[in-house]
C-alpha cells in the first residue's frame, strides 16, 4: 500500500499546518500539501499527505476519514498515481480540437 494519501473535502481556509497537525495524530507526517489554483492561488479543496510508513497511512485512513476539519467532513484514502497529461494545451481529439486532415 502507498504511503501517500489523498485528502478531499477541505475547506478553502484550511492551511498546510492545520492539515499536518491533524495527520500527526495518526503518525509521522513526511509532507503535507494543499493543491491551489495556478491563477488565483486559492485552495482547490484537496491535498496530499505523505506518512512515514504504510501502517501509519492505514491508521490515518481509518481514524481520519469522515472527520471534521474546518467545519467540513474530509475524505481520506490512498492517492492514485497521477495520470499522464498532454504536454500542450491544444485540446487534442478528446476535446474536439487539434489538427485535422482535410480530404
């Protein structure tokens, strides 16, 4: 099992220090991050916490999933690997954009 955890349902006012303090109740926190919008800098309402061991990660999931932080119930589960993204912003076939051949 992975040691990196996804934390969703965060209040926009939640700080990294608050997130880290909550997860330290379950074990040693290696890192904590809150994902922010690249343009506004505002929280996107989720983040990631990396625990020092698999056992601590599982304990954090069991103890903290559904707990309240900042007035909101949070979701805690294993983080999935990040999906590979296109390196350009052309849209490609999935969005109907991109380059098309003319016959």
